[in-house]
C-alpha cells in the first residue's frame, strides 16, 4: 500500500510540483529545481516519511540478520547503522537498505518506499524457529533526510554511507509535522525529491526499482560497500566472493556525466555506443544539473571492457556520455 509523504498529506508547505514517480506520490519540486538547489546551500530537509521501516526484534535477531544479510550487524553498537542487502542464493538483489540497532536485540531495517513489501515477505519466508518478531513500523515511525544540517540537530541521526552532506533520522509519525515545521523556522528549507535524486545519483547510489532490480547482482549494481567480507555465510555469499576473487562481473553500474539538449525531457533508458555503433553500455537514469550550463549526471551499466575508458560516447539521440567514477570507486576485476 502506498504511503503518502506527511508534507503532502497534511499540506504543511506550498509545493510547486507533486507527481507520481516510480509508483510513489512525491513533492518533486518545492519551488523550482534550481531554487531548491540554491536553498540547499544553507541547509534543508527531505520528506522521506513514505520510506519503509521494518522492525526485527528478539533474542535471535542478531544472529538471524547476520546470516541472512550482507551487513555485519554484529559490529554495531546501539544507535549505529550499517548499509546492507538481502540477496537470493544467486547473488541477485531482493532489497537494499540500512540496518539500525536501536537497543539490544532490536533492529530497524529502513528501505526506500517501493521495497517494503518485498523485504517483509523475504524476512518472514526464512524465519522458522528463531525467537524473533518482524513488524512493519512504517505507520509509527517516519524518516527525514537532513541536508547540510548542524551536528546533532536531531537526536539519533546517522550519516549517509555515500554522501557526507546527508544524514537521516527517524521520528514518531505523530510528531513529524511539528518537528519539520520547527526545523523550517530554524532556517532549514524544505527540499524537493528531484534534488534528492540528483544528489543520490551524483553520489553513485542506485535506486531499487529504477537503476537496479531483482535481476541484478549486488556487485553489478555498484554496491560493493553494502557487502561486508569475511563475516560468515549468507544467501548469495559464494557468488559474491567468487566475483570479488575472480572478477567475473561483465558489467557495472557507474556514474556518468551527460551533455546534450533537453536533458529534462529525454527518455531515461538509452543504449550508449561507440562511433561504429558498438554498444558499450546502457544509460539507466539521468538528472539535469540545477545549474543548467553544467553537465548532468546519470547512472549507466557499462560493459567490463570499457570500464577504464576515458573516451566520449553517445546515445542514439545524441547525448554525450563520459564515465565519471565516484571518488574512491574501483570497479571489480
């Protein structure tokens, strides 16, 4: 069931553009894309109250998540988080999110809104004799994304694994409106989700159901940092370790810079080709730059033979594409 973001449901702020986006109703632009970007320079927040929050609690919760996910949850102290995923035995993605240890033997798994049902189903499917209880807490807890905010602005916030300017916090859903109105009074701007996706793509972080899906291997999706090695067995672990060791991924999701006319209206998925027509990859997403004179960003699956290329490529409609690896990114192999 679709959860409507609280800012839209309660009409807390005027919003220029509300749209259906990958199956979810979102505040796409609060003012304009460029104005939201300008406002973000002084700090702001994103309404992520439609994201899923799943609780896994009980005496066996630690062991269960340790052997079912790619995250090393045994390393967490109370209040700390770890990015991770649930995989099939073939190493393909089921769900991707953040594990948060809120107290001893009680974890929250936080996922983008289109993943909640799949994650719940998967957790219940493999739950047999363990002493755990799995609950959907989305109706009680709501996520907020803080951009360039002051330290400790909200208690128990945690930083994004990829973007140093972004942190997250969970709030009681019935207090959410009051809290964000207070944040706004303190000078933080309400920011549209178009800008969130621009920052996300700029950080090289894929969105489940857009750039990546259930047919994709976790290491094809560029989620190497969501996998903890040497933590013990979990579904898909043999496949993942074989890829790390022998480099058998044939394609990889990489950040790209994009130049061309009309980036705001072009088809999202396009083949990327050499001048001779050889396909070198597939553009999965793109976002125009808020400063329209600058190149936009996108995420593209790139064939292994071309990972190290510095050449410029084109799509069928003439967009210019160059690989632009996220700092520190090293493709497998």
